[in-house]
C-alpha cells in the first residue's frame, strides 16, 4: 500500500510538532491512543481567552505515517479557528484531504478524538459548560 | 474473514458413502482420508472450541495425524487422495500452530464467534472510548518520549546511564503488566469454557479488551528491548 503524496509530505515535514505548557490556563491537552496499532497522539491547543480562537496548536504522535500526517494536518486546520469551529472538523475531512485508505481511517478518527480531547480539557480548565461538549462527544 | 460457527452439516464419505457430521480428516467409518473440511481448527483435532487445552494431548494428536497424513503413505493412492494428504497436512499444520499458542488460540476462537480483533475492528469508523486503556496512555506516551531520547543519544554515541536505568525499569514494569493481563486472560478462558451463552458473551467482551491491552504492552516491551539492545 502506498501512502498518498500528502501523507508523505506531512510525514517528512510534520507541522507544529512540539509541546505547550500543560499547566497553563490557556492550554488544553488531549492524549488519545489506538489500541489496535499502539499509536499514541498528544495534541495541545493554546486558546485566546477573549476571542476563544486557537492561537497555537502542537502535537506529538508516536505511530504510523498516517497517524502522524492526520495529527499534523489537524493542528494546521484548527489554528486560527475558534474552539467551536474546530469541533466541526470531522475525521472524514481528514480522510478526504489525505486520501487515506480504509485500513487507515482509524488514524483520522484518532486525530479527531485528539482535537475533542484537547478542547474538552481546555473547557474543563476554564469552566466552560461541558454539557454541550459531552453531548457531541457521545455521538 | 472466518465464518461464524454453524452446526456441522453431515458429509458423505467419498469412499464408503457413510455420512458423518464430524469434520474429520479421516472417515470414522472406513478410515479413508477425506478432503479438507470446512470445519474450524478445533474440529481438525476432534475438539469442540475451548480455551483451556491439554497441550500435551494436542501435540500428541498432531504428531499422530501428521504421520497418518504423510504423503509417503499415499504414494500408491489415487490422485485425489494424494492431493488431499497435502492439503490436509497444510490444514493440520495451520491448526496446530494456531491452537498451541495461547494468544493465537484465544484470538482465533473469538474470531470464530464473530469478534473483531486488532486491525479488523479498526476498519470501521467507530469510536468506543471504553476500549482505550486510558490509564496506560500517559505512561505509554512518556515511555515513547524516553525511547526517542535514548535512540538519539545512541545515534550520537552518547551514554545516558540514568535514561538506560529508567527504561530498564519501565521494561520490567510493562512485563509485569503483561503477566497480569495473561493471568486475567486465563481466568476468562475458564469462564468461557464453562459458561452458557450469556457468560460466554461477557467473557468474550473481556477478552477482546484484554487482547487490546496486551497488544499495546507487547509493542512497548518490544520497542524498549530493541532500543536497549541496539
């Protein structure tokens, strides 16, 4: 199975690899994993408290090329969006953009889960009502 | 993909025409070799699907059947029987390899009963957070960071005794967790073997989760071993 050019590009030049200060009030951290393949993905966001815009996004992923590309793309997409806008990103968008084959769809699911987990962590820290977020996550 | 177990359909022996509903390699009536049946690996050994297996008995039966199936014994037999001795031997080897290994056996039995294991269930776009061993994630992540550091240090030809010690400690810990998972798996084996349909369904669910956790831990131990040994 060959990786698409976009996957290879993200794999060779991953965007936004790194760490944000976990203890900062403005930072939300999402840590997710896929037991199927043993991948772990950490995605962090730094949110502007006034505008709720995600100003920084960093990730670190241990896993296959598709998992790295999915999280790299996810950080690119959520940067500059508001928290609510970022929640609109669906794993299927990532699948389409990266032309992921069916066996690698779970990598995109993981990236979507990571975005949600990071936002949910940020909301918890900042006392933003969790009800709505919990509802979306349960779907 | 394996098919889900169905009750065996009686097959008539090609030689003596007596119908038998066991998926055997040899006709129970006239002892002639039979073409590979569509039965499962357990039936190759005349067993009902179960998880607590007598491994000595299994090995014994494997050797006995291997000898009986040996192509040399069919040198003067018909063309069909010659072919079947090869095909049955291949089936017997696959069956033995799968059943003698406790993890392969468990995965095989669960798949027979329709469970989706490993990569297979990931093909479906669904999420079930209860499947993710959340308590492990943090540790797994930290360990991966240390491994990366260790690989970088080795590449530069540097020694980092503190990191080395920490990784060895982690390895021991994850090996311990792996043992715990195996103990839990064995406990579920007995529940499955003895249980009714309800108990079996519950045990199956437990075992799928345990196997996920095990795969995770196994990969970690492998990675640490590789990095430390490199």
